[in-house]
C-alpha cells in the first residue's frame, strides 16, 4: 500500500460508505471469531476494523462510548451492578466506571483478541481495566446472560457489532429474555441500535423482540458517530415497566468530565425527529 | 462503469470519506463555474455532486434544508424578507416559503446549471419555485449582497458549497459586511458551517470574520447530514446585537410538516457538546 491511501467500508445494507485516509496498516489478527485489523490514519488516530467494518477510531469513539453508558446510568435510580456484553475495546467499561456508585462492572466479550488489540492501540480506552470493580471475561455473552442469577443486575449494556456473524444472537427474543430475567425489576437494557436514518426497520424489529421478551417501555436516543455508516447512530433503552425518569440534577452535577454527553444533550436526544418518532410509533 | 458501483468523496481536509452505491451516472455538465454530476444511487435516490463533492441526495437533504431555514425563521420575530445566497438546488427556498409570514424570498446562485439540474433530478425541491413570493436570480451573490439596499432584509441564508472555489468569497469579512449592511437591525445571518467534529477551526475563523464585520452574537447548531463529510454538520446564526430569542410557541404550532425539525430538536441543537462549546468559547 502506498501511503497515504483511502480505506473504505462499503455498508451494503444501506448502500452508503465511510472511509478514512490511512498511512499504514499496523496489525491484523484472525481470531477464532473474526478478523481484526488496525490502521494508522492521517487525521483520526488509530482505526480498528472487525471483519471489514469500522469499529473504533481514536478521535471519535467518545461519542459512542459516552452515549452507550451515561444516559442509562443517569436514568436508573441507583445503578450498582452493570454488565457489558461485547464492548471488548473497553471504552464503555471506562465510562461506566466513572460513576462512583457503580460497585461492579462485568465486561463479557467473546473475543479476547479485541481487548488485546485495544490495550495495544487504544490504551486510553483500557485505562480503567485495572479498577477493582471491573471484571473482564472472555466468554459467550449469550451464555453469560442465560446463566446470570435472576434479578441480580441493574443495567445490561449490549455493546455489540452489527447483527450479523458473532453478534446475530444478541438481537433476538431468547437473548433479551435472558437479559430480562437477569435484570432487577427497575433494571435497564441498553442495545446499540444502528442508524436511525437508514435502519429504522432494524430498530422496530429489535424493539419487537424486546417486547416479546417482556420489556414494555423503550427509548431510542440518536447521536453523531462519524466512523459508523451514515455518521448518525443510536442506542435503545428498554425497561420492564417503568418510564425513563432521567436523574437530570445528578447528570448536571456529575463528578467527571465528558466530551459529548451532558444533561442537555441527553434531554435533546429524547426528542426524536418526526420521521423517526413516526416509524417507532411515538408520534 | 459496471453497476452497481461505489462512488466516493474523499474529503482531504478531514481525512475522511463518504460514499454511495450507484447504479448509473445520469448527467454531467461543466458550467462556467463548476462541474455538476448526477448519479442514480441504489438506496439514496439521486445524488448531485459539484466538483466531486456530494451536495444533495433525494433521501437525506431534508436534514440540511430544514436546519438551514427553520431555526433562523423561528428566531427572528417576524421575518418577511429573506435572501438566500447560493442554494441553487432550491431546497432551502422551499422550506423558507413554508412560512406564511414571508413576503419575499430571493435566491441568488451564481450557477444556473445547478437549478436546471435540480429541476430535472430533484423536482420536489423546486416545487415552490413558482410561488409568487419567490425571486430566483442567477448572479454573483457577493455582488448581490454588496448592492443590496441597506436595512432591507430580515434574514440572509448563505447556502454555499465548501469555502474553496466559487464559494470562497462567502466566508470573509467583506462579504459579511455586505450582509450586515443589508440586514435590518434585528436581522439574522445564517451560514452553513461545516462539520463541528473536524472543522471547529473553520467555525472559529468564520465567527471571527463575522465579528469583524459587526456581528456580535453567534449560535452554532449541529445536525446530522449523512451525505456531508463525517455525517455531522452545522449552521451558524449571527446577529448584530440581540440574543437568540427562539419563538418556541410558534415553532410548536407551525402550520407545516417537517421530517427533522421540531421545536424540541431546535432547543436540543442549542446545547452544544462540551468539546464544541469549549472550542467556541461558550463553555
């Protein structure tokens, strides 16, 4: 490869592509589950791809990791036990552990190589891995949730790749039933839910599966994310029965810094654009 | 070209790229000012490129056009006279004319070919071109603003391409001085202001030039826009002295439909992420 060159991800599902200008390929490993590649980009720091899909860049991952964690943690009344399924780059774990009230955060990613690559090329995402509250497992997240003690978890965050390949089983009723059983009555499930512009059908289908598993209230929060297709992404929160009472005062007084998340950004994300609200039956 | 194929825009300034899967090239014209190309995409409708940069897709242009118009029109107390510099695809004009209080909307784009291509390939954007309140000029926007009667305009919307080539002169003090003079005392200038993630320096520089021209208060509103680099874009509003009193009740009661813009989306966009607020000196 003659540097610099352009590295593209063609997202066939949506007919759109994203790309970064890169200087060099730094690493590649074929794990038992997927191919992981690391590139050095000219403007976005390091870039991790899994099976050809952009996963993380040094420059923009804060958007995703902050929005996958803080909205849920500032909605639950007092989250103490958090389980992250997937999330092998450890960025979501780091954000979860910024909350002093969290007593235990389990990260269960099937692929140890993702974490090994993150430790080497995204060390800042792994800076809380040694926190005594953190438990890092390399195991099947589906089995982990199925075997989780009922009513033992406050928040489950499903920080997965797209719903194909290893992550396919993280988007269906059986998995969501395990999450439902593992959560306490006031627990919250969070799932990354793809682009609200082009994958509304996926969000609808995912909410339907969550509904079959017993979840009754949903909240989809959009946010910008340049390294994912369309540059516009979302997470979806699900609860067993209660609404989503945002602890706004606590969010305003949060004892840690963020680059994207604020109480106002959180509130703003709760107002869906009409075309999204309509598709999700919320208008 | 063997269809379908992938069409990319490499955005050198930010080291990032966007692309669409296309079936066919429908048209191309080299105007005296720039090269305009039209492609039929597989999932995004038609796509217009100017000098290789993605300008409009059928599917996602509503985001940009709604945010370039409605926030300013629902901030000004009673906008009657609106001037659009650039905007040759007529999408911003259409949105401006949705406001019943607008008595006159002038669109001045230097390149007639952009409008001719829009009429043919994006007819829905041109559906208000026959409105008796609309005046469509093909002329130099810099000269138009320089010759505009002082204190005659309520809102100037600069709906331009990137600040290189034909649009370069739309981002400097001289042009902003013309806008300042043409605007009434309570007038508002709106400028598309590129990506808040990677072009904060451009927004800072643009605000500085606006400041030298006499504008004193600014408001940068981010919004998603998949067909522009990083998928995250912004517009910046500038006023002579007053703040930005949002006519929230009027926005809630607006007599027209939108796909993205709502009073709540408008309010949400006013809360900048900390890293943007800090860079713009607003934190």
